[in-house]
């Protein structure tokens, strides 16, 4: 099947899934199922691609396996900790209040508008699955290691935070345990790192450069759309000076040793510098994994 045909099937699958979750979400008055649907939809798209492509079986099992492991863990985590037995996520409550009476129109658009995002984020997985080499390469092994390590790191960060929050004595305090001592958002860092697995798995594939959409889009979403800006605002509102001290000593994204001397945080500078550094990493990877192979085969 052509790439376009597979992407259209993914879009239909995601549309059906998000439509079903919309019905449930309207009954619950909870938009948090949108996030569950996005994670689950990408994993289901990976299964769909692996079933319909005819590349080496080990590759289909490996690439789809990483995607499904990531998808199932993230969807289950969001469902358990942010939907079932929990109030609607503060981001969505704010949207509902802002929309007012228009929420009757905008909520369905939010759910159904997630379907194209599912397909867009599944594109790097599809490209990695279409790599034609029959044998396992060093790049493929590196991709598997990065993928599994990133999923394990994100799961560990989520578990450490959940354990910290479960203790009533920690109410109003900032988690500095484990990975949270090294980064203010280690779960987001490992989420971003996971998308580099498909870049490595796709080395040598037609249009391998397309896989850079994964880490690039995730970077943009985390720093500019949702994720880090909302989490920082919410933490400052609920934990105040304790979180400001945490900001002054702890890296916003990349895990690194905390600063010995607390300094007043520079508003916006740290996130901008981190985004710039990540952009340089993306450009370097584009040159190494996409441009060089194209020149070599021309």
C-alpha cells in the first residue's frame, strides 16, 4: 500500500476512536479523554501499519513494539491518574470556562481535531517501518535501546512523582526525588527522547528525514503549546516560593545536577535557551541522518 493510503486509514481509525471517546467525554463532562485517545491512536496506527506492510518481520515487530509499549503505558497512565477518579484537568477546565456556551461546539471540535494529530505523529513510525533492509543494523539496535530507555525513564519519572504526591505530608511541596532532582520535567524529557528512536530506526529508509517531525513537533508542543508552560504556571500557583527555589536550582528539561547556589530565575530565558539547544540538536541530526545519505546515494 502507498504511504497516502496508510495515512488515510490511520486518519479514519483515529476519527472513529476520537468519536467514541467524545461520546464518553460528553457524558462525563471531561475533556481529559482527548489525551488518552491521542496516545492510544498513535499505537493503534502503528499496529495497522505493521499489519499491512511487507518489510522484514523483525522490523515490524520491533518498531511497532516500541510504539505500542509507549502508547499503552502513556494512555494507561493518563487514564488512571488524570481521568478515572480525578477532576477534569485544569487545562480543560480553563478552556471550558473560557468557551462558555460555545463549549457545545468547541468540545467536539477538540476531540475530532485530535485525529489528524494522531496521524501526523504516527508518520515517523510509518517511515521507520518502511526501511527496506532485511538485516538488523547498528542504527536499528540503537533506536531500540533509545526507545526502551526513554519509555522506562518516563515511567520511572511518573512513578516517582505519583509516589511523592500520595504522601499527605508532601502537600504544597515540590518533588525533588529521583529524576525530579535533575530536571523539573523529566517525564517530558523522556517523552521527547522517545521520538528519536524512530529517527535512528529509519536510517537508510526512503524519506528518513521525515522522522525528525517527531522530536521537532514534540519539542514545539512541550515548550509552546501545552506541557511545560502550563505545568510551570500551575506549580507556581500551588507551591509558590518552594517552586521558585526549585526553578532557580534545577534544569527545566535536560536532566543535570542541580546548582549549588540558588539564584533568581530568569523568566523565560531558561526555556528559550533549552529550546534553542534542542533545535540545534535537530539540525545536526537532519544533516547526519538525512542529507548525508541522500548525497551518498545520488
